[in-house]
């Protein structure tokens, strides 16, 4: 387990406090602060790409308490897709779903060749924006085998609409004392128009502290923000609807016992005011 010994904290970005709900120039159109006792299923689908596997194998493990969501990976949790992605365990929530008919190759996030639809799940569009601001206030505790992330992926009811915007992505192996390698950017997946434009430079924050990871996605590009400050930009901008994918992964087989977790205080989606 990665640990952070006592040290001078002057070089670290301090934990980020909760930000006001209302942001100048934006309207809130999606929000979950996990104040209820149960998952709000008007916001989230409780599975991970079930069409490539089965609905039951892709169910997440999580807790909701003290106005926080905690994603976790349990000892008895099976790989999400033993045939196509063996050894990978995932606890994921997503805000939409679409796939083609049984046996077809049409479905969201075709990140590997050879996937075919194995389970038919009804399409859903809970929050599938085209251009938005997203704020995630979160913290995590990872080990060498785990990954925490928030992505947007194309709804992909048309095959070329497959790109990904990575709001944040952290591998446990890249967590050090006083810093993390913070992944963010654009991935083409199978979109013929996009090119991979991804950064994972090291930033002086503690993964176990609360920080706000954000994007401002506009028709002319995307800004990536940490605690309200722009840290990188992309001139690319997928021009189709995308859904949120909030997840914790255990990578590799055999399974290694872990107490990794990914805590989410809130997720907010904003629409920019019309000029």
C-alpha cells in the first residue's frame, strides 16, 4: 500500500474545500452529492459496459454514507468480462448505456478487438451532454494494482462517436510521497477524427486529500482543471454526446487483496449560459 510519511507540506497543494454550487456563467444540469441512503438511479446506471459481458458480472461494489460514495473492489468480486478482458475487476457507475443486438460488434467503448454483445440491456440516457463543465470532488487510496478514474465516453449509437475525455485517471503505481501522476486528456479509441492527446505529468498533491478535478468542454476545445485552476488544454473537442464513467479498477490476475477505495463527495454537470 502506498504511504506518505510526515514531511514539510509547504510544496503540496492543500485539500480543496467544497465549492459553491452555482458557478458564474453556468447552470447546474446534473448533480449528485450522495446525501441519500441509496444510489440515485435517475443519475446512475449501476454496471460497467454490460453488453460485452453480463449485467450481473458488471455490478459495482460501493457504499453510501456521510454524504459520500465509496467505490471499492471486494475479495469475492469476479472479473467483469472473463472472455474479453480477463482478470480485470471494476466497480463503475455510468450515466448512459447503448449497445447493438445480441452477437453484434456494436456497443459503447470497443477498446479491444473481438468484443461481441453478450447481454442486451435497454438503452438509457440519464446524463449524456454535448459540451459541459464537469466538477468531481474526490479522494482515493490506491495500491499497485488499482486505478481510479472519471471519463466521458461517446454514447456511441453511431460507431465513430467513440472518443474519450479523461477528466482524471490515477494509477496506484504512480502515487508517490507528496505527488501523483495525474492523467487527463483526449483519447481517440476508434474515432477517426480525434488523435490521442493525453498528459500524465506529476503534480504535488496527495491523492488521499479532497481535490476537485474538472473539465470545461466547449466546441473549440477542452480545459482541464485542478481545484479551479487550468492545468492543461486540448484544442480537440468531440462533437457528439458523451456519458460519465466513474470507476475503480483492480488490474491483473490473480486477484490481490486490497483495501483500495475511491471516495466521491459530489459530481456536478453544468451547461454554459448562451451568449
